[in-house]
C-alpha cells in the first residue's frame, strides 16, 4: 500500500474499484480519495472526542464538566460551520471541482499491476530487415518502444501490410505496400518488416490458449477474431496469467475487425452486414457480461485496459449507441448518445470531469461539431494516453491507439477538471485582468477540440490565415504572445506551425474569454498594430455562422463558461465580418483592403474597456445581404465541387504508355481512409494526363519533384479529393474526368503503381462499387470560383501526440517523495520553478524507470511526458 493523500490509504485496485466505484460512498469503501467536502472538524457521537477528519488527529477531553463543555462548544461550532457552509455553497452556480486523483495509477485508470513485466516477444531476427524503411500511407505512430510493438500497430489496420521502425526517433510508419518512400526512415536505425512473420511459433500462453494459430497467422475468420478477444478478456477476469504481448496482439487484431464493422466491410459479409451482426451477437453478449463483471481487474500491464476499451468500441459500433458499452455508466452513456463522443481513457477521467466535457460540447456551434470535431466520422474518440501506460515496454503510446477506431480522435492529458488554472493571455496587456485564466483540463479540452476546427475553413479563410501569418512577424502581433517564450517566441512558433494557430487562439483564448481577446486587439490597435485585432476577427470568422456568433465569458470554478449570442454582418460570399453587435456594449465596424486584410475599425462606445456582453439584452439582427439557405449538417456536404454519391474511380499509375488504364477500385469517400491517394492532372482540351508542371513552378525551392502536382516543396500537397480537384484547376488543368488519352506514365513524381484520384464517377462492376448509392442523383462536379476546401490535413495520420501549442506551465510542486535519497540533486529545477526544462538532473538516475513510485521520486520536474521513461523530455513536451 502507498499513501497518496493525507488520511487516505490506497488499496490494491480491482475492476470493481477502478471502473465501477461511481459514488463517493463506493469510492470511500474502496479506499479512494473521494470527491469530498473541504476539511472539517466535528464530534463523533458517543465519545468525548473532537476529530480532525483530514489529519486523523483526536483530542480526548475526558469526562466531567469540562469535557462536556468542550463537547457542547464543539457541537455548536460544528452546526454553525455547517450552516454557514451551506449558505455560501448555495451562492455558487455549481460545486467546486473535486480534487483530482494522482496523475498515474488513479482510481479510474485501473491501476498498473506488475510494472516489472517483461514482454515475451518471439525471435523476429529472420523476419525483420535492418537498414531500410517503408512508406507511411496508412499512418505514423510516435514514441513506440520497439520494432515488435510497431508491428502490433500494423495489426490494428486492415490496409497495413508492412511497417518500418526507427530506433532513433521511435517513429513507427505503417504502409500498405512494400514501397520505401525514403521519408519514413533512412539509415541503419531503420527496421522493416511485414504485418505478420511467417513460421512464427504459436502464441505461448500461461495456463490457457486463447489465440489460435489461425488468428496468429492472419487466417482467422472475423468470428474467430471476436471469439479470441472475448476469451482473452474472460481469462483476465479469471486471473489467468497471460503473456501481455499476446494480449496486445489480440487487441490489435480485434481493433482492425472493429474498423471493418464500422465501415460495414467485414470479410465474407460485405453484401449482408446484418448477417454478421446476428452471427457475432453471442460474442457481443459475452463482452457485455465481461464489462459488467465487478470482479475483473484489467490493468495497463496485463493489457486488459486496452482490450476492455476496444470491447466498448466494438459494442458501440455494433449497436450504434452506448447502452451496452457503458452499462452502469450513465454519464458516459449519455454523452455518447447525445453527442457521439466515446472515451478511450481506461476510465481514468472522473464522472465530474466527463460531465464538464458534455457542457463544453453543448456550447459549441453546430458547424464546428459536424464539420470539425466529428467530420466524416460516426463518432469522435477522446483518449487519455498515459492511462494505458505500464512501463517502458508496454507504454501508453504502444496501447492507446488500439481502442481508437475512428479517424476523429484527440488526446486529453491525464489531468482532471479543477486541478489548477492556466493563464491564457501571458505576455499581453490583459493578462491577469480577470477571466484570463482557465481550468487546466478545460484548457486542454478546448485546445485539442479546436484542432478539429481547421477542416471547417473555406478557401478565403485559408488564404486569410496565410496572409495574416506572413504579416505577423513580431511577437506582439500574436494574441498568444506568451507561447514559446523560452525558445524563439510566438512569431517564430506559429509561422512554422500554422496548424497550431486556431487551436491556440480559438481554443485557449476565444472559447475562454472572447471579450479579453477583443480587448487585447483594441489595445494593440490603439498603439498602431492592427494584427491582434485581425486575429480576433479571424477567430470570430471561424466560430461565427452567417449572421450570428457566440461570445464565451466568465469561466466558473467548475470550468463552465457563460455563452452569449452576438450579431454579425458579413461581406457577400459569406465573407469577412464587417459589423459586430454585442449585447450591452454597442456596435463595432471593420474595414478591409482588397486582400481581406484589416485596415481600420470603429466602436460606438464612449467609455472604453472590455466589451463584456450583458445578459438579457436583445439585439436586432443585421439584414442579410443575400439569401442564406438553412444549413444542413447531417451529413454536411462539401460546399465546393460535388463529390459523386457513388464515388470516383481510382486509376493505377503506370510506367507503360501502351498499357490500358487500370481501375484499381471505386473510392466512395473524398477523404481516403487507409491508403494515401495521389493524382495527376489532365489537359482540358487533349485529356492527356500529366504528373508535373512545365515549366517548373517559380515558388519551388527543393530539387526533388519540384514540379509534381501532388507535391509542394517535396511534401504531399493534397490529402483528399477536394484538394486534388482544386490544385489541378489552379494549374489551368482539370482532375481527369474521362479515361485519359494517354496514361499518367513516366516523368517521376513517384506515381508508378500508385492509386490516383480521378473525377470519373464509379459504375456498376467497378471494384468496391456500392449499389445502394444508385438511389441518389450523381451530378458531375464542376469547378466553382468560391469553392470551400478543407485544410491540408491527413485524417488517417496517427500522430496524436500532445502538441506544443498548448504552452502549459505544469506546476513545479513535486509529488510526495517516498524515498528522497533515490533522486539526488533534484533541487536545481525546484529552486527556479521549471527553468531547468531538460531535467538533466534526472540523467544521474536513468537506471530507475520513471513509473509508479519512480514517477514521484524522479520525475517531479514536470508530469511524465508521455512515455518518457528516463525523463529526458519532461518539462519540454508542451510549449
């Protein structure tokens, strides 16, 4: 046992403790720190004792008159305290956030179990090849501890056939072909291998065999894979000592099946998905029983947490609701059924914290949810990677992606709501002026959710972001001026990481205190710098609808903010915001140049100060400048070129000019899901397909593939059909809409044998054709001058790491040190907060793994950075 907090002794965790203790009484019975009231002093009836409930101190006053007096005085004081406490609590909108559980091994995480476990990995010497890489068209996972666990990541994706692993960077590239694109891994540190090794020994299990040779070899049927998953889960409940590596493989293979169930493409059941659902129901019912079994004790170290979370995802995909996946868990069940959010967090987050997520989602505009957070995905997965961390071999990074079966997912760090508040406007004039500090959990949630807003941008907004970024050369130009303050400043950071701009400005600032961001822009404009105000208007442009927008203000102790509707007027298009009415603080007008850059503003308010909305004030809407059709979001069609309902044909790139054009398959979504699709462009007159532009584009700066249409400066430029369509149009060509007069052959650009986008609608008989689409009309897409495009984002990319744009300043207070002598010389960082960001002092203790107790002993300089077992990155992973 270990003492986590004063007066609380934490008992060994069981399934009942970690995943079912949902009430303070149940949690207290299990020995957990509960969401309790503040420290109090009261009488224990029947004895003359005054008890300090938190410090477990007693004052025995004895019998006699004096003891009775003390008793009665204490009783009176207790009732007075309770009365006053009740009065003040009644003044609050909601109770304060409960104290968070410990960062690791908390009551929701299922415990860590045996952290000294060593994976029993079969010898793969003859299977793996060193010195070569693979492509990464399926995805890229980071901080994977070994080549063997990288191979397991490949098992979780049906289209993954090969992988490459970089010993130096711990990057794991997943590839659908045997191609080495020279980008994923180069040099002696690379390890290359297939999805499965031939002639590998059958899985060796202690006490029970749950993975058959058929499953291990990839020859198993879908029902056998499901059976292996539930059998393994039942063995964990029964206390069977399984090989963790085999369980990890079982969970990964099961995850690949769940993705196929999600897409209704289960092998052998493509034409009759309902038949599969009926056949697999026995295993689904077993999964429900296992998840509801309070005797089960899954942990990160027996991979039970990963497998059980995948079982939950399986039930959600099969049922379409969370009734069975979250049985006995009404908070998570309601959040999924109302907002389609699934938590793959190993039950780490408390009910209180999960409820804060629901409040946040309810305050977001519909278009940011449907076209951003949940775009083109049946639901969104919220992850807590470190909840799955066991040790350096079974890290959180090697496990947390397996239960993620959607392309929409983001990671919330292992903190709870109410832990501390974070300044969102550091290094600006409004910092500390009230309302500028946000709850740390809500800050992370807002930031990670706002990353999903990028794909809601139209072409005008994309160009505006590019122009504003180019113009914002000074730190003072950015509302988030405090970001990256120790490493070059905000300007350098955001100009090199444009994908952080919306997440950091909308997420960290606008959704916390809109009026503070507006006031910052006004103050800077008074000084002659319009760029911070222009960034505010960019954020308003993203969050706002056609004629209305939302202001967010007054975050409470529970992390919930008030929302206010404001009125906006836009240029035709819809274009930039030209007028803004805020209830209780007047009207703003804004002017722009021909490129959309802000040139000036007016405000009709005479007394200056923050423009905080006033509740209850009704506003008159601006007249619409042009008819505005009612938005539709289920599903939301792309407003640019129209993707054919039956999909488009994918052609195969060839080096043979005389070889007939080959249709690889019918792609039914404009957003590729597993295989990176490239493209060439066709001449509008001759219909000849070209791979590159001649002459070479003047903006090209690299030598490799300078003129390839599908690349920009040597990198993939388009990641979906819409972007390919747009880039061909920009080149004065078209995305090929008839069989090419000459195949897209030769001339480099790495298109040989690759799948190429076309603008040719699918026809019956094409591989992968879905006949159910025929009930819909199939209009042919045409170029539109005002087409809106999603950003240059790869929805299958697995790099779901914590990103640096958060700029979180983790509190320097260390965890309790059980054995201070184990970590010598740890005062350097403590003396100066987190100034020693690299935590070099830990280098003296690299022999001690930073898990469980070692976290408290060695890694107090900052929370454990992902799976940073020697703490070399702690304190630096969030900028």
